[in-house]
C-alpha cells in the first residue's frame, strides 16, 4: 500500500484532561510533502508525536505502511527507525559529547558495523553541511547548527519519513532557505516523505504539496496551498494569514481594481509571472494588437514552476 500514514479518527486527551486532538483523520502518500498549519495550541505537535508513537491516541488509530501501529517496544523501535522526528528545540534531541557521536548514536544502536556507521554519519553530516563540526560538543553550536545536527541524526537512520516540528523557527533568512532547499532535495532525490508543522506561511507554498489546517485540535481544512490560501475567510477565522505576496495581490485586486488572476500568486515566482502577464495585457490594450509585448524583452526565461 503506497501510503505511509493514515490516521483514523484520532483523539488525544492529556492526563490533565486537555483534549488536544479531536477526531483527526488524515493520510499521507509516499513521497508526499505535507505541512500542518494552525495557531498556537491547535494540536500540531501533539499530532506529530502520534506519528512515531511517542504519543498514543486516546481513541482512534494510527496506521503506518498499511498496518495499525503497535506500541510494544520492539515495534516502536522499528517505527522510529523508519520515521525520523526532528524536534522543535534541538536541545531536546542532542546529548552526546560530540556531534559525530550524536549522529552515530542511532545507527550504532541498530547494530551496524563500525565501517557502515562511519559512512552513514559522514554522509549525513555532509548532507546538512556540518561535516567540519564533527568533533565539536553539540552544546557549543548555534541553534541553527544544532538543528542541522539533529536532522543529520535522523538522516543517519535512513528513514522513509521525516517529521519536523517548526523546522524554520529561530533560523535566520539564510538558514531558513537552506533548510527548505535541503528538505526539497531529500524529497526529490530520496523520495523521503516529509511532514512538518510550521507557522511560516510564506514557506508553505514552496514546500508543501498539501496542507492540513488545525484549530482547537480539529482538522478544519485540507487541500493544496492554492486551494486553502484562496479561502481568505477560512485563513483569517483560524488566526492565520496568507503569504505576504498573496496578500499584496489581493489588495491590488480589491482596492485598486487591478485585473489580477483569480488564482492569486503564492510565491515570488508566481507573482513575477503575474506581473509580467499584467504588463503584457497593458501593452496589448495600448497597442490594440493581439501580441503580448513585454517592455523587457531580454528578460531571462521563466522556468521555475514552484519558485
Ligand atoms: N504534556 C501536556 N499536558 C497537557 N496538555 C498539553 C501537553 N502538551 C500540550 N498540551 C496542550 O495541548 C494543546 C495542543 O498543544 P500542542 O503543543 O500540540 O499545540 P501546537 O499546535 O503545537 O502549538 P504551537 O504552535 O504553540 O507549537 C494545547 O492546549 C496545550 O496546552
Ligand atoms: Mg507545537
């Protein structure tokens, strides 16, 4: 069955009585990139913790790879090898005396040979660009560097699914963009399925095939970024916002009567095409001809579909 995760009516009540998830049904196809969006306290972290068995549903079921998740320690070990979790705060994840030892911890526990462990650790540190920090104690690293090491630790297990809780929180713009591109590369080159919780709505359209919007522990909507961000009422009703660039085009349409396409641009790349299209129309109207004439003929061709 080509579906790593299927959550069936999952509810979770913490021991103090808080109902953090209520009747959540969601699915994830192999290789898919999913973003969970929702205000603070909406249940995103609680949901993610169900995916690798850290939390168990109070009611409902989590299925992984076509089978209900079992909670014996042996089954959980296997689940956690296949489903890696990068916590929001890397300080909750890193504990070994050096970066290398930290990343090697998982593979060593799997009983891999020293040579194999060395290989996967080198590769994982290379992938996240942290090879030169291998001998450093993790607690001397910056937050962004720790986050990469935590991701390397997960990659060293060669997982099928990676879960990340707020992968870009507390990262500078460059760190954010690097993590985003790294995740996209992992998804494209290794077909790792990715699911992340985030508040970074500007990043979501670049990253996600599909989103789930959570509010008060419930899934209030599911769809592509285009479908969900077009529903501005929904987005506002759950205290979220659209990507900034989308908002700009919404204002241009509403306030200035600019004939912006119904499907508002979600990314800089889409906005760029829309602006050029609008400029073309303008030229067209002025000349009365049918050819779309851009005043910047020598513009590089626009290829990038997602950017
Ligand atoms: N260990 C716990 N015990 C009791 N209640 C908890 C516990 N962890 C979380 N909660 C509650 O469960 C609800 C969902 O919390 P959760 O951390 O899943 O939200 P979130 O969407 O990840 O929020 P944020 O965007 O702030 O990270 C909140 O009301 C929170 O107070
Ligand atoms: Mg959270």
